[in-house]
């Protein structure tokens, strides 16, 4: 096998390059952790009942911070391909998740690469997942669910939990957007808290 190394982020010289073999191993380990975490879902108060938070984005962001966007995208795809085997949304939810988390990982890791500050990374992560997540809800998830039950029934179910949701636009504004913002903040904070320890542990095993 070609042992060409994957370089670490340029502004993160403490993360050494790794061989393709070790990178494949890292991607596999992070994908396994992310897959398990995706099965653990948590609802949020006043949010539509089908919007639930999971922490599968944390390993994705950590490997993205360490080695750039591509390994993070690979972990996201592998994780969602596994979850497609038991999908309850005809794989639409998993496709939306790939889009959201890949965008999330790409933007945040590139920002971290140019300016490795917690504030810049946190702001970029929260903004990206809010925008992309809201669009994915409007154009992917809701159209799918509207084939299972009438759109009016979906809006009514959301309205029963949050009275401000009385239309599709209100769903995006008062449901999808705040949900994804909260999710982005939670994932960002956990990633920034765990990154230093996790990267140090991985560096010690890769050396």
C-alpha cells in the first residue's frame, strides 16, 4: 500500500502527518464512535417532535480539526450509510445529515485551519449548521414527511408544541433554525472541550 502521508492542518503543527493505513484506521474508529452516538437521540422542549439532537457530529468535527475536511466527510458518509440500513425516513434523513454535517465539518475545519481560535471556530460552526440545517429541513425532510402525512398535519403537530409554528416559513424560523442553532452550539462546545485531550491521545498513539 502507498504510504503517502496525510498532512496535519498547517496551523496545527503539533498534529503529525499519518500514513494512509493509519488514516484509514482513524476514519474507521471515528466512524464507529459516530455511528453509535447517532443512535442516542435527545428531544428538545418546544421543538417539533421529529427534530432530535445526537452527538455524532463531535467525532466528525474532531477529526476535521486534526486532519482537515476530507477525513471528516468520510466519517460522516460511513456513519450515515450504516444508519441507512435502519432508516425511518427512506434514507432522506441520512442524506440530509450528510449534507449538514459535511458542510459543518468543512467550514469549521477550514476556519480552524486559518485561525485556530475557539471563538472563530464556534461561531462558524453554529452559523453553518443553522443555515444548512434549516435549508435541509425545508427542502428535504419536510417534503419527505409530507408524503407520509399531510403538510397541514405536520404543521398542526408542531403548532401543538410551539404555538408560533403555524406555517412552513414559521416552521423554518421558529423550529428548524433554533433547533439547528442549539445543536450547533452543543456540538461546538463539546468538540472544543474534548479536542485538546482527544488530539493529544491520538498523537501519542500515532507517534
